[in-house]
């Protein structure tokens, strides 16, 4: 049974690390590049990115991490591995906080940006979108990274690392 518990914990950790990595990679590459483009290009490119990231592969990891977290925690409940439970629960709570930031912060801004069209004032659209979206993105990146760290801690407590 310990092998099943460990497998669930490893999968939860991997999925969390993948999400943290997606957001971190976006922060240090795409966001850096986008600072230097004109306003119309910025709006058009963000609209395309926001549409394209909504795909099954992204959702499989982003949303799929949650049931993996819950499964790992449930399996750990009966395994006499209390020292692993605390970091796993912390990881789930932090992941949930990052999820809330995305749903309550980033997604309304994405919807607002999506309503802009070619006739919209790109400078005004960018001004309303960029700073708050980047702020929420930074928060969720930090939170996802914290969640990943908590699950790594759980693996260490499990004795897997």
C-alpha cells in the first residue's frame, strides 16, 4: 500500500510542478517579450495566447492536479504517515488559493480583453489589462511554486527523497 501512496504523492507533486513551471516559464519569457511590443500587437497576442492555452493538455494538468492532491491525502490518512499529511494539506490549500487567484483575478481580465476588437483603442485596453493581470499572474506563480515546494516536502517526509 505504501507504493500506491507514494505513486499518488509523486503524481500530485509532478502535476503541481508542471503548473508552477508553466506559469514561471511564461513569466520569464513571454511576459518579458511582450513588454517591448506595441499596444495593438500586445492585445492581439494576448487574445491568441488566452484562447490557445485553453486546451485539454493544459486543463489535464491544471485541474487534474487537484484530484491527485486529494487522492494522495486520502491515501495518506490511513497509512500512519502523519508527518506527510501536513505538507500535503498545505500544498493543496496553497494550490487552491492559486486557483482562486486565477478564477477571480486573471480570468475576468481575460474575458474583458477578449471583448476588445480591432477597432478598440489598444492603448486603453492594454492599460486596463496589463498591470493587474501581471500582478495576479505573479501571485499565482508564487503560490503554485509554494504548493510544489510543499509537495516536495511531503515526498521528503515520506522518505522518498
